[in-house]
C-alpha cells in the first residue's frame, strides 16, 4: 500500500540497492589484509554486484584514517570498477570538497572524466569532512567548513555547465575564467548527493535539492520521519538547488552479511559490523590516534565489551533485524546480517516508510572476501528479484509527481553565466 507523507502527497514504493566501501583494513596489513589484495578483492565484489542486479557501488574519500578507511583516491578505484561492470552506478560517497583538500576545478575534471569513461554512470556525492585527523591534516578551518562546502559545490556545478566557466572570487577560492574540460556525459551533470549523519543534515540535503546519503544507522520507523520531512522540504519553497538539477532521494546505510543459516551470517558478519562502529567512534569521538602507531583492531578486541560492542548479545533468535536489538543500543549494531528472508523483511520496513535506497556495507573489519562474494550471490538470487518488478514505472510516477516542485525549485537557483 502507498503511504502518505505529512504534506499529503503520496509516496510510490520501490527500492534500489547499493554496496558501500570504506576499504576497511585492520592491522596487520599483510597476507589477507594486504592493501593490494584489498582493492583487487573489492573490484571482484563489485563485478559480482553488477551481475546480480545491485544498482549502486558507493566509494568514500577519506585521508589518514588508518584501519577505518584506506580509500583516499576513490576516482581511481571507481574508474577501474567502471571497466569491469556494465550497469551498476558508480557513486562518490563522498568527495571531500573543501578547497584545501580538493580544488573545485580538479573535482569537476575528475568527475566528468569518470562519467565519460563509465558511459554516464556516475553519482556525485559530496561532503565537508568532520574528523580532526583529516581536517587537521589539510589545515582546514573547522569553523568554516560548511561555508567552504556551499562555495565549492556552487563553483563545481557551474564548471560542469558553463562554457567557459565565468571564474570565481570568494573567501575560499579565486580562479580566472577558464573552460573546465571535459564536460560530463550526463546533462546538466551527474546526480548530486550529500553525506548526512544527523536529522538536521537530512534537512540540509533537501534544502539544497540533493540526495541524502544517510550514515546514521537509523531504524526504519525513525527513518520514516526523516523521509517525510525531507520530501516536505523538497516540495516547499525552502528548496534552492545547489546544482542545476534536483536529485530527490534518501538512502540508508547498514552492515550486511547474507547466509541461508542465520547463525552463520552472524558469525561471518557481526565482528565486521561492530568494528565499523567502533572504528567510526574512534576517529569521530572517543579515540586518540597516534599516526602509524595506534592499533585500532587490537583495541577493539580488548575493549569492545565495555564500549558497547559485545558479541554475545547478538544471537540467532528470530528477532527482527535492525540497528538495535532488544534495546541494547549501538552495541547491538546488526543491520542486515541474517538470512535472505530476514533481510527482505527489513528492506520492506524501509520501503514502507519511503526510503529510496538501502546501501549495504559488507567489506567491514576483517570480513572474508569469499564470504562477501557468497553473500552478494545469495542476495542477488533471493532478495533483489522481490523488489525489481515495475520499479522503472514507479520511479517514473515519482518523477512526474515531483516535477512541478522541482521546476519551482530550479527557478529559485541563480542561473549559469
């Protein structure tokens, strides 16, 4: 049954699927955790995802975040993935666009080139970064990073469409008129997304007419409220697009491991899911990192119990999958770790509240490559077909319904020069 948002508009239900890469690599970086093998395995996994009908492969950009993310050059990795796949969309999830990290012209050039070599399969997610290790490493002023983002995304989208780019003179970047080439294959530019970790950034995404890449690990019922608020803003006068097209979509990101036996799925996936949460908290809150010295994997194994990541509270008990189980909080982070039937049920809960895409993290912690490949094959065989029927038609209905609001929003955007 369709659902109604607070605004009274009707949501048309469908679901897209993605896989997400941080390139996590717990120490020691030898043998199965060699960086060369890590990247080659990930390319094999994306090739399987493309073949079994997964829609998106998302890749982060992080710098200096040892063990948590060894993905500092996503444009190179995604370019390699583009040559081994045919249909899967290649998502920057995200590019860090403060000019101190990436000059806007270099971002526009790299994204456009990737769009060309992939035959127009790029989605362009952006962010401003929030970890001290990254911002401090590039000497980015934390107090101005949101202003830098707003300035840079305006410049980048103009570089995509202006011939020549009219130039720029702001607090954060100066550039004379130049024709930034090549131009992207998708017109006016690839779909825009922004990283969201809190409710207020979901609103921020909507106000800027961008897809919301939510990394909040929220339950479906909580996500439903965020989705309603997001689309209310898209359809109101508060949306002023950051680019020259509006991308009205909301995603959620979850750990995943799929197996026909629930306990086997847990045994294969829960340590990786918990390390993801632990290492995230290490860099964005509770940890103290000594570059080249701190061993987060060892600390995780020693401290997970009293940091809220106990393995014992996750047991095969036929409880619904989700971010929290039995009210144990973040420590019971399980996500979509279970059987195909359990995962399909969880996806339906997100679908029922209007989430547009569920993105799965399988390559987390020390999860094994062969287990990830088996999970993708099983998910593609038993879960994807349940959500694929009539999806294109339903997305066309959604686009038609939102078209008047999007036209009004684009009219509020300052035009290209």
